[in-house]
C-alpha cells in the first residue's frame, strides 16, 4: 500500500500536538520521587468534591451512551451564564469545539487569522480544514496586536481566534482594546474568543466575552472545565454561539461526543462558586510569590492573568534541564527565549524557587 497516496495531501505536513513530558517518564529520568508537573496549565488540586461524588454515582450506568445533547448540563450552564440553552454547545474539551467550529466554517483556502505565539491548536485545526493560517505576531509586550489582526483580515478570512488571556504568555487584551476590535470587525468573519483561563482572571479591565454575545453577532465564546475546575482528564468544554453555528456543530460532531462522566462532573462543579474563588485566590498568592522570587533572582517575566507565567530567559534549554533534574516539569516553548511555568501548590512554588535559585548559582544570570 502506498500510504503517501492514501493519506490526504493536507495531512502530510501536519505536526501532531506535542504534549508535555509525562510524570512517569520524568520520575525515571530524574530519580526523584516527587514530580511536579507544571507544564500543562492544569490545576494542582483534584476535581471539586461535589463533582467527584457525582461522577461516582454514574459509574454503574456506563453501559449506556451519554446524553448526546447534554441537556442537564446545558440547562445548568444556561442558568449560570444567563444565556438561552439554544446558544450552548458542549465538547470533548474546548479543543474539540475549536476543531468542530473550524470544520463547520473553513473551506480549503479560507484564511484563519490568529496571534502568534498563541494556543497551538489554532494552526492545527486550520491545517486540518485546509485553511490558510495567518499568524499575527504579538506586540513587544507579548499581547495580541488587535489593530494588526484587523489589518490582516481580507475578503477570504473566515475565522479569527482571539485567546484571552493568551496561552502561552498569560497576557490579556483590555476591554477598551477589545471594544474597538469588535466594532471594526467585518460581518463576514466569525470571531472565536477562547477564554480557557477565564476563571483565573482578576483584572477589572478584562472584557468578559459574554458581554459581547447577543445571539446574532458572529461571536463564539469558548470556556473549559479543564483548568480551574480540574476536569482536564474527563474532557469537557463549552461554547456560547449563535444558533446556526450550534446547529452546524451538531452536524459535524460525533453523536455522543461528551462522556457521561464529563457531563456529570461539569454539572456538579458549576454549583460550587466558593471553590472557584478559593482556587483563584490561592493561584494569585502563589503567582505573587513567584513574581517576587523572580525579581529577587533577576529573572524577567510577563505578568499573567492565568495559572502560568511566561518566564523570559536566554537559556531556556539549560533552565528546563535544571528544573527537570529536580523533578519539576515546565513547558519549553521551542524557539521562544522563554519557558512557561505553571502555578501549582505552595510546595510546588517553593521547590521551583529553590531550583531556580540553584540554577542562577550554577549558570549565572538566566
Ligand atoms: C487557550 C486554550 N484553549 C483551549 C484549551 C483546550 O482545553 P480543553 O480542550 O482541555 O478544554 C487550552 C488547553 O490548554 C488552552 O490553553
């Protein structure tokens, strides 16, 4: 069989998503018992207690398919968010929704505009749909350059992704910047606003995407249960979108795309606002401590609205290896002179600061 002839030409040049190192791998390599995984922007604590209890109750019923329309969850989300159920889509992670939206909207040759560096799934789902990726560099402050993104839009543009706050830099666009962008956006373009880190944001200048959603305008707001709600392994995210788009996604998705476990975990998580608040506060405290340690060590970084910090370093490989030797996994961003360091427990932060202090002693200024 000639597999090159068999596999669609568009798939050939695609590069699979490269996940961070696995804990078991690093345990073996470093010889450390305690491994601190700060590379995938997960929450260090488990799912909410109410979610765990709820998920346990459905285990005996997993012989049945899930509710393909996620009715209970969509009802709960509608109430919580103050939007009608008909505007809600639920996916196997918000990652799936990014892909489904691209599949529903992008035809071969259409342009897809997004900032760079940003979430690596945007180029992947553009390639998957044979669209043309238009990458607009972040500003010197590592923020989305919204005027440049507007200028990059042409008649052939179908989709614009805005990641707010941005992964991997943790920066956000302000309400004033976003207002200007949205009001200048041409009608033929769908704006997908990826708010995966929404619950971690504390800035009063943050533009809540739902404030821009009116059911008519071509805007989709995506959020996830993978981050503050700690359900990354269950895979569930949601989107608020105009009804024709919800219906289009219903056509291209699998009939049972979200597992029962995930639906139930998400449903019960929604009821616990105090846990969200507690985690957001602790994340802020740990981030503040990390910033002050970076300052003391002379390490540059970009202030973040998320649960990770973009640490600027001319020695990313050496610092990555120094942390790894201590059992700490951070994200090496390939070509960027930076590492993405996740916020974990207080013990994780202490260990990271100790390892960075030792790295400075050994390697000089980072
Ligand atoms: C910006 C952004 N969007 C979407 C996702 C996908 O999250 P999930 O598919 O787990 O909901 C991530 C995950 O890291 C992310 O960083």
